[in-house]
C-alpha cells in the first residue's frame, strides 16, 4: 500500500494535468467550480463535522472501519470527498456548454455513445470500485462497500445494474487518464495515514458513511460559504482554507462543538431541582434513583426499559439518564420520540426547559420535528444550492434537511414523532441521513405501548440499528404486554428468557454485560378510581357529563372518532348550563388552530392553569398521552385496557387543595361497560378504530371491576387482556364463542399479517450488505412522493393527504373568507408560504384523498419547498366544498372540518 503522508512536493492546481483541471462540478454564469475543488470542499466539511463531534464517535467509527482513533476523521473525510468523482465522465461534463467547450479544447472527447451515461452517482461507484483497492490496501469487499456508500449521496443505495451502467463502454482512454490524475492529486492532498485493518463493513457503518457524505455534500455545495473556483493554488493550502470555511459554515448553521451538558457528577436532587426550575433541590422518586443506579453499574451503550405508572417521573428519569450516559459515554445528544405531534409539542417545552437549565455557553441546538413542523421558515443559508442541471432539485433537498422539518435528525438535540426515526429503517430517500443523525445519541422512545404490531415491528428493527450505531436507548411505558417487552429486548440482542417474573413497576437494563433489573420500586399509590358504565349514544354521555357538572368540577369526555366529538360538542352547546367552559380538541383542525386549542386545554386543565368552576373538554385520543392535564371526572368510549388506564392517569393527576365535594373520589365512566351484552362495535364504529378482540377482552375483564387501584391493577389488567389466559367463567357461551373462535382468530391473523408486513419492509441492520436492498423497493415518505410511486409508511391505515384550506374567489385563494386573496398561478413569497404551511391539516377520508390528489397541480404549491407535498382544499366563501363521490366538506371554526354525505 502506498502511503502519501511523507510526500513533501508542492501540489499546485496550476500544474495539474490540464484535462483534469477543466473538469467541473458546479456550473455558473461566469465560471464553474472545479471538480477537484468541490471534492476537497466536501472532504473539509466532513472532517470539520467529525472534529466538532465527541471523541467517542471517532472511537466507535475507528473500530467499525478498521482505523485508529487518530486517523479515522481524516480517512472518513477523504472517502466522503470522493463522492463526485463520477462527474468526470463525458455524459456529465456535457451538461454545461461552457464547461464542455473547455474540455474539448484540452482534448477530451464527446461521442454520442459516451454521452448516454450521465448519472454521476452511478459512475462514482463504478470508478471507485476499481480505483480504491489500489489506494487503500483494503480488501476488495471493503472498497466496494465504501464506493457504494459515497455513491448513494443522491438518496438511495445503488443496484448492481446501476453501477454496471455507470460508465460508457465506448469512453476513450483520455477520460481514464484525466480521472487518474484527478484522483492521484486528491489523494496526495489529503494523504490519509495508517492502514485499514478490516476486510468488511457492517451495514450500520456503511450507512453512517453514506449519511456523512450527503450532509457534507449539501453544506459544501453552498457557494455562499464555498466561493466558486480554486481559492489557493497550493492545494494543501486550499484544503486548510476550506476547513476554515467549513467551520464558519457549521457555525452559521448552529453546529456547535460537542460539550456534555453535565461534565461532572451532580447529585440527583440538584439535577431534578434544575429540571423543574425549582429554587432548591427536589428529592427524586424511587423510580428515578433506582433507574440511575442501574445505569451507574452499566457497561457500554445501554437499553433501559422503564415500566411505571403515570406521574412517576419517567420523563425526568429519561433526562437524568441522558445526563449520565452523555457524561460517561460521550453521546452526542438525544432524540425524544413521541407517538403523535401533540405529544411532541407538549414535551418540547419540557425539553427546552431542561436544556436551558443545563446548557453552558451557547445553548445547544434543540429542534422540534414532525410533519407539521415544516411550517417553520426554511434556512436561508442553503437557498442557493443549485443542481447540475440548472434546477434547484439538490437545493430543495438540502433545504428540507436543514429546515426545521428534518433538522432535528441531524442536530444533536431533537424532539418529535417516532415516525421520523422509523423512516431510517425504510428504503426512503436519504434514509441513511436519518441513521447518521441518530448515531451515538440517547434515543428516548416514549409510550411504546401505543403502537400496533406493524409499527412495533419497525421499532424492533430500529433498535437493532441503534445498537449498531453506538446509541443508548430509553424505552418508557405505563406497562407492556410480556410478549411485546420480550420482542424489544430481543431486538437489542439480549435473551429475555433469563428474566424472572418481575413485579410492577419495573426497570430492565440491557448492556454489554447482559440483563439486569430492579422490581423493588416504591411508587405513589393513587386514589381508588370508581369504575362505572353508561350507554353508548352521545345522549347517554351527555346526561352523565351534565349530571357530574351539577355541583361544579372539571371533566373530560374522550371519544373514539372526530364525528362523535363534533356531535357531542354541538349537543352540549345547546344543553350546557351558563357559566360553563366547553372546549373541543381533535386532529381535524389546521395546525395553527390545533396548537391554539392545545394551549387552551393546558391553560384550563394543566398544572398551572386557571381552573374554572365548571369546565368540560370533549376530545379524541389526542389528549391521552403526554399532555400534563388533570380532571375531576372522566368519561370515555370503550377502548383497549392499556389506553383506558392511560386516560385514568389524567384523573386527579395533580395535588389540588380543593376539589368539588362531589368529585372527592375520581370516577371513570366507560360508554358500553354495562352488564348484558357486548356493545355493538359496528354501529358505534369502534371496531374501525380498535381491534374488536381487544375491545371485547377489555369489556369482559373490566365488567367485574368496581374500582381501579393504580398502580397495582395496571399490570394485572394489561396482561389479562393481552395475554393468553382463560376467560372468566362468568362469560356467557355465545360471547365466549365469539371471542375465542371469531374475534381471536381475526386478531391472530391481523397480528401475523402486520408482523410480516414489517419484516418485508424494514431494512435489517444485521443483514448482508450486498443483498439487503434487493427485496426492499425504493419508496417515498407518505406526503412526499405520491406522484412518484411506492409510499413507505411507518403506520398502517388508510392513505392520507396534507391539505391547506383555501377560500377561493375570482381573485385567487385566501386563508379566510375576508382575507386578501393571492394569485395561485405565481410563486409564493417565503412569508406567505410559511403562513399557508401553518394551516396544514392531515386527512384520511378516502373520497377526499382521491378528489384532492386528482385535481390539477397548482403552481404556487408545486414550486414551494414548503408546500410541494401539500394540496389546496378549495372552499367557497361559506367554507364548503362538494367533492366527487358525493362528499361535502365544511370548515367550521368551532367544530373543525366536517364531513357530510350527499344525502
């Protein structure tokens, strides 16, 4: 192997092979950007990123790539900069007329046959597969894997067919000579020292390099930060200067040098006091003390599974765990993954408070991410990244990643939905950038009980990736069925069979030593909750709620569908007493209005809210998780037992000096929980929301309960409903037959089907890198590629569409009936695009989805990076629209979007 680290001769661009010197990477009006300069710029960005990161990243990567800790940053940066060598082909160089003329003048030839190959990412991989073995001394397989990683920077790992078509068979030798001169000079400039000591890479390492390459390419392509042309004739000086520019660019983005939030140990009571913004230390709960105790004895990256009742401080334990793991293991930051946008929004404020309490110096970058977060302004710094075809395709892609929509997956600290993390295990565009961003972080998955079997399968695939990427993971749940807990532990490559039967609450730790646990945890005994039942009609719920409000109090009705919530709210508006606060909260409001309603719910029912004498919230499932709200009484539609127990956690949640006398004991009233027969799951439409088997099992097991004693009843009831135990002897034969022979068979078939779907679509971290993508078709994220082909989803369900309600007139569209209209046939200003994006609304009514997607494209939306995957929903001045298929929709400021059939 040749080692260029001792080469002393000057490397001048002016002395470079003339044919190599005219090769361009970025076109321009006056001059292009030389290919060699761009490759060095991107390598400089990659090395600067690694220099700013924690040393543990270098250690983990050095092991993965067969390098030493000292040499890993330069080696990996050198490899990343090779990504665009495929632009040194006739098909690409002919894309810019001025550049082609310069190439011809230096003797480079352009034949009609050689011009057919113009995909430079394909060509890069093909070139590097041949060239790298002679440069690195590494095994051929290692070199092929590296070539594939850097060649994937346009979004997808390449197939063998694509790589085989990367170079023209009729290309003349002058091109090979030019590329050889280019590559030889590039390698001499960077001179990565040392030897490669591994023959093959694991899939996480390959994808990590692919992610680094894409990010470095996006930043290194910005001409505001990296001016066009050779900036220093001596190429080593050019590279050193490019490193300075790279650090300036990263500073402009807000990319700070790694610094742990807690450099030295701090007592837990002081940590908790800071987290809660208290003026003195706060005594941690047993769960928090014992959870950190387990971690203090751990070795290496760890998975901590926390099963504990609501209100025991699981979130604060996750923050404490991050502080300890970051200080001892050098984790880059955290990503807090929540089930829904609403829960992500709620936790973001707590994460912000935590960061403010512990950050020293400039506040580290903390970002909120979910589909709706795209309404935040795009980063202006990346607006000028142009693609080589003269269009902004690359710039839009980069801007989307550095906007607030996806940036939390790159930034060290992020809060958002679990979906954004799960896309990293699907073959969607740039899935490896997500993996790069999650690497070496503490990933917190909250409410892990809240997902179906399909999403659960993706979570297990994600855990396998996170382990391979050097992450630690905190899994949190009120409680998990035993089978689900075992599946999560197996995904972390530990055998759950060694666990004894654990009491509740419980902590389970998986680390380099294996499994350890603690189930001797004292927890706060909650007041007994009286369990009652009522009929299933809206009128039945209305009567119970109004009776509960007779002597005051603050309560909630949580129902299973938006239509039911709208109907109940409308009835209450007519029949509710005076001096009464009534709120409606569901997911069918535009994003900005939904945020306002969420804030109103928190200010009315939250810990610091101004609590009215009488108030009632009508809501769907959006309030059952992560919102810190408290009710005197609660009504709920029948739902699976774990979700009902989650809702119970909102009853008497806060310590209050005065509650109305009639609500001294918390009461949960469940619609349909009456002796006799199982409620009709079809007419109520509950069977279309939840698994009928789980609803029936919940009904059976709760029917004999008069009181719920939390936390002790949580685990008992969840295991009874989700386990394989016998039905109570009191169950009538007809119902027993329905549950055991009909709904259970359907339930098992559904589980098996969903489990298989997850296996089919998820990319396995431990799979053979050479074949892993062969049966994983390329797809797009839902909402980002409906017009391009396959949609890869993180959740099962009907296809949805993101719409923005617009009131239409002869003068264009408007955000409100009386607002100033704007022209939809011209590009939008950034300010207006942000206002429109703030009105996003995700809908899954299939008639509406089909109608909206079939309407002609609107230029104002199609040409906006923020709106290109959204659709206008055109309404008349009354807020109504008639859609093909007999569906009327109406936007009501009080009720949200309403569906009405033609009749």
